[in-house]
C-alpha cells in the first residue's frame, strides 16, 4: 500500500504536529534532568547562587498513608449505609481525585542584577478514581520570584493573539511574552511560572525578563 497516497494532507499535518508535540515534551523532560543532575553545579559556581535539594521520597510515603486512612474512612462510611454515603460525598472521602501536600524538590536562591530571587520546583502525588480503577500520578510546578518593590498588577499574554491584559499603562510591549505568559506583582516581588520543572535556559530567561520589567517600572516611579 502506498502510504503517501493513502493519507491525505490533513492526516499528514496531524501526524507531523503529533511528532513535534511529543518531541518537545521529551526535550523539555531531558533538559530538566540534565539541568538538575549535570548543569546545576556549574551554574551555581558561575553566579554564586545556592541550591537546596531536600532528601526523602518526595512525599510518596505520606501520600500512601493518607490514602490508607481515606480508604479506611470510606469503608466505615459505606457500612453506615445511605447516611454514611452522603457524609462521604459531603466531606470528599468519595471524591474522584485526591492529592497530597506540595513537597519541595529543588530551590535555587541568589541575586540577579542586584535583586534577590528564589526559583522553586515542587511536586505532589495525586490519585484519580474512575469506574475502571485508580490512577496515580505526580504533578510538578516551577515558579520564579524576583524581589522588587513595585505596584500590584497581574499581566497575562494571550498565547495565540499575543494580546496583553492587566499590564501597567504603557508597558504592554515590555510585559508581552509567550514564554512567561503570566506576570504577577504583589507589591514586594515579581513572579512568573517556569513550567513543570526548572531548566537552565528558562530560569535565566525568566530572570532577564523579570529584571527588565522591574527596571522599567522603577524608572517610572
């Protein structure tokens, strides 16, 4: 069978997009692993930063114990009949999704262009219950915070349109970024998300972006 003749241009477009998406996810995963295990030490020495990598199992044992207690509560409520079932749904014991507390995986602290910053990567265990069984997964978040005394705002950049909402007047072009789409100022710091894991290029890019915004806002005060 001639595969080129069998597939039309729409099927090939979807296939190419799928390969690009999977390739990007794999690249981001490998880049994060390389940063943590191979490149982090050199970055710390170069800039004089510090890193904290908490030991332990990342909260897996605590989550397993939490799930064991929840299952015990669920069986107790089931034995109580209709009243216990209503109580289980009201309190969340019978909820489809359960999550453990966030645990720190990696924290990088230091100063960038004279401003202290903190970059954190956290994780938590989650379990989803469906009619076919339960699925356990791990969710991660990475966040960057740069200290700066600035007015409060929350700016968001549209992924497709590039339109900026919530930025201080006259700074829409400076705040606009599809890499760091959400930028928040709480009056004492600027912060943005870095994806699920810390990576070297994204960390340095985020620091440069936040520093440029902080410099411009301080000039206008």
